[in-house]
C-alpha cells in the first residue's frame, strides 16, 4: 500500500526550478508564462545552471503551470512571435504547487532524482476555468511548446535518459482538445504513457485530482504501468 507523503516532507527532499517569461502574442496580449520546470532531488549533484542540458529520469506533460510562482524577482524577458523560437530558459527557484508535490511522490516511489515538466500551455493561470476561458479567445498558439514555431525547443526539452518515460497527465477537459491534438502530432513517434480514459482522443487523467484517494489511485496506476 502506498504511503501518502505530505508537502512538509516533500519540500525537504526536492528543489524546484522554473523558467518564467512574458509572451507577447500581439492582439492576444502580453501574458505571464512559464516554459519549463525542473524537480530535482536535494541529493542530486546537478547544479541549477546545468539543468538545461541534464537528462531527466522522466518528462511529465501537464496542462499549464498552475499556481507555482518564482521565488526570485528578476526582469521578465519578453518573447514575441519573431523571437519565441529562440526561447532559452534561465532557471530561478520556484515555489511548488499541489500538482508538483504529486510528481514528487511518484519520484520517491520510483527513486527518480530529476523530472522535467512541460505543459500543453505556458499560460500561468492558477484556475483551470480561467485557462479555458482564455484559450477560447486566443488565436496565437505560441504559448504552447507544441506549436510549430517551438519545434526545436520541444525536442530539447524531451531529451532524457535512455528508456526514461514521457508521462501525459494534463486532464480530461474538452477545452484542451485543440492543444491535445497539436501535442499528439508533435509527439508522433514518441511512446507516451498516462492514466488514459480515452486513448483515441489522447486524453489522460490529471496527475493530481482533488481527493487524496484519487491521488493515490493515480500513483498506484502509474506504478503498475512503469513497472
């Protein structure tokens, strides 16, 4: 039986680093974004500056950055349609959210030292309802690492250890279907795993549902798939 680890324990075992930036999407506005997140065991010798080229034990693809925020105040670099293809992460210490704690639980169970998190959308909207509302109005796709403009960036972020899994855990809301379809095309040829409710539409359960029992169910399922 899986023993549930709480945030107080997890914070002592893992460090979290993210790249935060401003995305200038023309008529869609200039919005706060996060392109990538690294969750690293405090026992891992890889320093923050070397994480970009490090090969993680797994890559997890989530919905969007959620409520995690940078702990360091730095000027927010702005990327436009012309420059987004040159996006280069500069990591800062980051406050984790409940979803990232769930990934840490899986890391402990699998004894992983480093997991990279990317998202269907880089938009930093803490509430999923806010994200869905924003997506309906937007025409630009450059907020997604799966857009064609960011193809080389995606390839770099997917670099990982041999046999390291790519885990899809972005949730089942139909508002995501456009982004999911784009991700499916971009990931063509790459084996992915997840708790799928509908494999034909590439929909996978979110890693961190609200109920503790459902969190444990997701962890148990993933352990079986990864064994």
